[in-house]
């Protein structure tokens, strides 16, 4: 089958409308960042207070993105998104009014920026989680690419627009533009008719949802590899974003306009990458694409740190834009197709945590190295590390090329009625009878069954062999409550889980004998 074109998701009206609204919002967010930092300087803020503008934006995301992901799974994601956007609109609107009235203080500015950070934390996991609801499964990689283009072009245009608005009107103009951009997103979400969620047992408690999300991530080797590769790339790739302003002002001798040109080249490279990556994925596969894109990004990062030629730096920025979007869009698309709907937002929250955490830690690390050693070394060292990690990942952290079927499964092995939903802990035992010639294959199949049980709710799992009757195996797993066991059967099972368990059944002589035991004392 021919893979969809890079622009195929734009044929979907809901995706297209949200993409355009989100683009305006991205431009507004970056313009407002410039406006907030400039305003803090006008208010007499210290260097620390200027730096705290960025901290006020990112800290709420670090603290709240995981519980926000849980909210995106247990509530209507559209409403969670609208709440997050409304908080950001409220913060931007208040900044606009207070600044225009000349009554903004440094403390007020930081508080309202932090409020917008809370809204961003609410929005990020749910925005990622709704992508498979906006486009067909086969167009998710293209949608991830276009979302990356959206962010990178917004990053390039926003600061330049912010500078123009500040010069023409003042910082309040950047806040006004950002306010209007959130209205557009809210209107698109308001008109979107999202299908109802499948929750036969109602919504989970948020703490239970957070725990089940963490348990799913731990029990999914394929998804864990995505997270590891994300943080390993971003940790070293962040050197470019952290030190590019210093490179522009120092070795390249550029002014603010020249720095804007470099950022614009990153955005242009991202657009070019979005056109090329789908073809590369069809011919080379995601693992080879990730390797090539990482090495290209590493090489251009090293060149940008060494060169004193603006022309060479511009060409390097085009390559970094293409490499950045190729790596992160491939990882993001892989993450989305590996996750079932019931846990998609809370698991993607960990992806966002790795992405932003890696950038934050990396920025501090490479900044310290630049001060202690040299600016060039702080670009070359992470570039070399990225190249080495790219080759290591091919052999030790390969991403699955096979598309896993994580669509909801029909109920199998209906649990008995009787216990109260709050009763627990629950011990489930299954007695399997296996012929000697199938024992090795059965044991291997049961390892996958164990991961399936943990992903869907089990806190403990084990497989035991009868010492007196070697053909008998006893599988045991524990769940916190009877309701968790019901969710395991009625809400969380996927086609992959069914296939994994069917493989074990095919190797057994007969269906297992199942018992359910409730904690007594």
C-alpha cells in the first residue's frame, strides 16, 4: 500500500481547523515570551526575575503534567483541553489589561505566567492523546510531523513578531495577540463533536489513574524504549537550543535580527524535513531514519559551534531543523500508536516529561560546561555523544516496526459477580496444564502474559510450577480492588492482550482453571 502524503491529515477538517488554531497559539505563545521578558526588564526586574519568567512557564508543567495526563484519560479530553486553554486565555487577558493599565508588578507577572503554565500542563497530554481521534491510524506519523512543523515555525515567527509588536505598541500587544489566539483554539474545540468515551464502570479516581499509568509505562518495553530514546536525544540535542543565542552573539557576531534569521532557518528546515521524512520511513524504516537524523543533527550542531561563517551556520540550522523534527515526530508517532485509548493521555504525559525534563537538564548542563571549558566544546561534546548513542540505540534500543493492535478487545473470561467493587486486594489464580514438549514455549509466552496483566491493572504477578506434578503451572496476580479487576476485563483489554493470552492457551492442554480470592483479614 502507498503511504499517505505528508499533508494527508490536512484533508481532515477537524485536524486542519485545530492545526491552524494551534499554529496561531504557538506564534502567540512565543511572542508573549519575548513580551514578558521585556516587560520584566521595564519593571526593573533583576536578572534572576527575568530568568524566572521561563521557570514560571515550565515548573507547573513539570509538577502537573502527569496528573493532567490522568485527567485526560478519566474525563472528557475535549473539556480538559478547553479548561487548559481557558486558563491560558485568562492569564494572557489579565496581563494585557494590567499592563495596558500600567499596574503590573514583577510578582503579578510571574503569577499570571505560572497560571498559564498550569493551563499548558493541562493541555499538553490531552492534545497529544486526541491525535488518533482526529486522523486515521495510518496518518498518525504525518500528523506528528505536521505538529512538529507547527511548533518549530511558531518558534521561528513568534519571537520576531513579538519584537515588532513591542517596538510598535508595547509588551501589552504581545499579550493581546496571545489572548486572541486562545479564543481561536477554544472555538475549534467547542465545535468539535468528539465521540463519547467507553467507560462501562465510570471514571477512575485520579490517584488510581496516575498509578495505573505509571504501571503501564513500566510494563510496556516497547513504549519504555521510546521514552529512553527521547530523553537520550533531547538531553544532548538541547545544547543547540540553550547555546544558540551565545553562538549568534559571540563567534558569529550577529545582532538580534541575525539570531532571528537562524531561528527562521530552523523552521524552514523543519518544513523540509516534514516533506522528506515520510518517504524515508517508507524506504528505510523508523530505526534507520532515527539514526540518520540523529547523526545529521549531531554533525550540524558541531559545525554550528565551530564555524565563524554565517552562511555555514545558516546551512547547519536548516539541517538541525530537519533532524529535530525527523527524530521527535518519529518518536511521537510511535508512542501514539503503541498506546491504547484508555491510558493514552497519562502515558503520553511521561513522554512530555522526558521531553521537557531532558531539555531543562541539558540546558543547565551545557551552560555550565560552556562557562567552565569553552562554548565550542559545549557544542562538540554533546554532538559526539549523540552520534555514539545513535549507533548504540540501533542494537540495544530498537523501536518496533510492527504495528501493534491496541484497539479495545471484546470481553473475555467474564469475572464472576458478587464482590463489592471496593473489596480487595484480589488474588486471581489460574491453573494451567502443559505437556512436557511445550513447557519452554509456554514459559516464554507467559512472560508476555505477565506484562499484559501488569499493564491492565495487576500490581504483582508470578508463575509457579508444581514440584510434584511438573505438568501443572499456577499463575497468580494481585489487584488492588475488585473494581480494578473489572476494569481489567471490561475497559483495558486490547487485541494485543487477547492474542498474548491466546498464545498461552494454545500451548496448554486445556483452558486454565480460574479462581478469584478476596482478602479476608
